[in-house]
C-alpha cells in the first residue's frame, strides 16, 4: 500500500511539473527493454540459436546480428555518447542503429525508432576505417568524456566512428540550412556560445554567466564585428548576453528556452522529436562557428566531436569529473 501511495504522489508531482508523459514513457520503456533483453538472453542459449542471433548485451543497449538497439534514456547527446561507447567497445561491425527501446524523451510514441529522425544510416563503404591495427583498441571511458577536459581526451581516436555512425539526418540538415538563411548566419564571422543551465547543475557545477561573457568578449576582440549564435535553455542568459553585446546576439526562436530547474528535454511536448531535431540543428551550427565558447556536458562534447578539434574553442568548466 505504501508503494502505491508513493507512486500516486509521484504521478501527481509529474502532472504539476509538466513531465507526466515523459516520465510515463521512460517508466514503461525501461521495463520493456529489460524484458526484451532477458528474452533474447534466454533464447540465445538454445542450441543453434546463438550463432543465428549473435546476441550481445552492452552497457547501454544490446546487439542482435548487425544491429545495435539503444535502451538508454536521457538527453539526446547523452544517448549519442553512450551509443558511441557501446559500439566502439563491442568490436562488432554495426550496420544499423535503432532506438525502439530507448531515447524515450525524444519520441512521441512508445517503441518508435526515432534514431533515424536525428542520424542517417551508417555508411558501410567507409567501415574499413574502423579497423584498428597493431593491437590498438578504442578508449573504454567514452561514456565519461562529457565531464573531462576536452583538450586532454583522445577524441581523435573516434572521429572515424563519429563520421560513420553520426551523420545528421536530412531533416536536421534542412533545419540548419533554414536557420542560416532565416537568421542571416555567417559561420565564419560568428562566435558560437552554448550555455547549459536548468538541471545540469545536478550533475556538475555550472560556471557563472560572467565567465561565459568574459570568454566571449576575448574572442570578439580577435574578430571584426562578429555575431554571436547563442544556444541556451536559460532566458536569463539570453538577457545577459543581449545586454553585454547589443545587436550582436542571434537566438533561434524555434527552440524552447524554459529556464527553471527542469531540463527542456524532460518537459512534456506535443512534438518532442521536432524539438530534438531543432536542438541538434542549432548545436551543429554552433560547432561550425569560427570560434566557440561552450560548457561541460554531452552537448559540448559533441560540439567538439562534430568540429573535430578544440582549436578556437573555449570549454568553460569549474571541476573535473
């Protein structure tokens, strides 16, 4: 009875916070995924089935033949990091990635494979790039890279894998082009700034707005009348940048900027996939800017991975994880 009352209280709280639908998707999808893994594990032990299924559990998903099924539920780029970690750690050739059992915060319908909404099918003609020689292996701590000093991690070891498995979907690429045209963005004359607030403070200490403005100002002094492409989930950060750099700040109004203590991805949305695509499109543009000032988190890590370098990029961080 006590457990039932606790559950009911949690449901009421989620309804008040506007996270009910998201919480329910995660609640049920997690359990469906666990059941599915258990079934595959049992079936694969039957005579003659193991070689046919080629089932292998991972840390954040599982493999069946040449397909990786993500079961992890978190932010979009956190799911991307864990997928990269599992695939590179498996030693397997993967030709398909599916998210039917994971990435619940970015899908409208349970069990939908929304991976294709964000990334294209891997280019198998380039899969030979993933073959490592001389006994080399991929780094084993990729899932923890988000909290590290990006200049110190061996991210170049995985750039081929990033290029193979994480090509942006046509919809995301189209959105990027639309934003460039609509907002008049010249990436070669723009500083990309990514400030992650809201619930990120529960994972890592958030640097002050003053620090971000200071680093941005240093970059501005190295350029001739640059613009600032600002990606943030905090309205106060938008106000702060617009006050510090009048007429220089570009924000994409198509992306929700909720503020508060809850992450934007945890809030209920009528079109969570569209919001995810919009976020990824803007993040990709930030990664391509002439100079970048970013935070410490999975979004920032992927700006480095998409950029392929930490040159002209300032990671603002207060602690080592």
